[in-house]
C-alpha cells in the first residue's frame, strides 16, 4: 500500500490539488488538478502525471459551488482514486505565516487560531487558505495537516531589508516587508546546486514571473531581499496588480477621486498591472502576440521594472553570480528573457540566443560573468517534501505518523 500526501492550494476562486506518492526515493506526482471559477461557472479537472484527464466536471453558469462544495467533490474523487493507497497527510499552501512561523508547521487548533490573526495582513488569500484546513480538522481530526508558508523563506532576511521607515509603534504591529512566493524560491534554492554549484553558494537573483511576479535575492541559498513587501501587491507590475506605487497615489485616489478602500483595493489588485496598462489582457502571451500600442506599453513597463529591480537586488547582494528565470513567463517566454538579459549586460550577463530560444536550462553564453538559467519551479513538490519531513511520513516510518489514515477513511469522514 503506497503512502500518499495531498497538497492543497486554496485561492480566492480556485482549489488546486496535487497528489504525491512517497517512498524512500522521494515524492512522485501521481495526479493533480483543480476546481476553478468556484463562484461563477465552476469546473473540476483532474489529470494523471502524464496529463491524461482522469475526471472532469462543469457545474454551469451561476452555480456557486464555493470552496466547501469543491472540497467535497475533491474528496469524493480522491476516495475513488486513492483506494488502495494510504493517505498520510495533507500539506497546505498558506500565504501568511506572519512573524511567528519561519518554517512549515504541523497544524492544530492553536495554529489555526494564530493564522486567523494574520487574515488582516492577507485578506484576499488567508481566509481561503484556512477554509479547507478548518473543514478537514473538523471532519477528519485524525488526519495530519501541515501548513507551508509563502512568507517563511524570507523571515531570516536581514532586519533592514524587512523594515519600512515607519514609526516603531507601527512596525511593532507587524507592518513589515514579509515577501512572498517563498515556496517557489525555496524550491529553486533546493535544486540550484544541481545546475550551478557556484551560484548556489554565491549571489543569485531568482525571477518568479507569472500572473503574480516577484524577484528574490539569495545569498548562499537564503533570501536576503525580495521585491514583494507587506502584501503581494508590492514590487513588479503583475497580471492585474500594480506593483510598487507611491503611497501618495493612494491618498490622491481617496481624497481627490473619492474612492473608498474597497474600490482602491479592486483597482490595485484586479484592474492594474499588465491588464490595466494594456487595456487588453493580463496574459503575457496575448500581449506579446498583439500589435496594439497598449500591449507594447505593458510589456515595456514590465521589462523595465524587472531591470530596475535586478539592479537593486544585485546591489543588496553586493554583486551577482547568476539569475534564474522561473514560473509561467520566466519558464516559457524567450522574448521576455531576452529583454531582461539584454538589460543586464551592464552586470556582465551575455545571453546565448540559441540556448534561450531552446529554453535552457543554461541561457548565458560561455564566459558570461553572470550566469542565466531557466529552471521550472515546483511549489507543490516543496510542500509535499516539507509535509513528509515534518511528519516523518515515509514508507517504513509509519509509527511517526500519528493517526495516518487511508484515502477512503479520510474521504468518508470529510464527506460526512
Ligand atoms: P500563476 O502566478 O497564476 O501561477 P503562471 O506561473 O502559470 O501564473 O504564469 C502565467 C503567465 O505565464 C501568464 O501571463 C501567461 O501568459 C504566461 N505564459 C505562459 N506561457 C507563456 C509563453 N509561452 N510565452 C509568454 N508567456 C507565457
């Protein structure tokens, strides 16, 4: 009977999942999928490791399935799919671990209460992350759960890089530069030695460029600075988020344009970034394929801001040995990578055009002072690894897994 770990990533309108079989050699993905558009036109799809569809369902327009309905459907699917497997734990992606959590943690009621305190720090994500945790705690209390935080990887960064220049009384309330995408950066740090031992031990900037985009300066595999701050809106422009903004703009929106907080939130989180600038789309593929002036302006601004941040993070590192591109845009867009690398020529980066067109992994020219790599990220695998490590849930180590359960029994209890 194979041990499996389920990884859940609950967003504002989606519930993504991955299932990993675990043995002494590591974690192997056996299926993954998502329930999405949960409040509008819900869809569920699950695929095996080679991309074959295992299960698919649509609920149609106007059927608000919600997170609870999605979890029920997922549990029913897992019950069928994992029959004969032993579900040892569920690992969750949780956006905010606040100042408290510097590493993943085994979840109990006390942890949930602490994480609840961080909802005001991440109101758009944290409540959704906590929803399946609470549901599973209630319905399958014997099932071990682990929380893995997007903030944790950055918690050991120097104090100066975590601070805003605000009065101490505000800083003491936890108003800090937390940084996000930590699971992605941690994964890259974990595999970088296989690609470039010198960079892994040295100074590297990782560019996580997706719908959400950020960059992280790593010294010896540890985060020392990142572009995201108190929230995941800061830093680079993103699909629909504005990135860094003069705080005076917010005051102007409120005072002069009479926008209330929710309207400002919608503007900076959902209507800005690539979508807002282009007026066309938040999707980089669409923008790169478009001849429209707005699309060009959005791509130009994205590339320009990356270039500026790269200089800033290289300065924080005191030099640069390598850069790593990852996530949807970073892994797939040779055009964007080329623009970033050309803009980094002053740092000593020379691009290998052919290697870049081929997707890497090494895309810098031989002899380039700064190396450039394309490395696919894998946040889910990072969560599975943490979950296994924390619970000792490897085959042959069952005694260390309190209350390990089968997929079927978890499904029965969660479906009840
Ligand atoms: P998320 O932050 O939602 O996980 P992803 O990492 O999947 O996002 O990245 C999504 C982005 O990647 C979108 O802007 C998409 O257009 C972009 N992308 C995916 N493939 C390509 C490609 N071949 N060329 C350019 N952009 C791409």
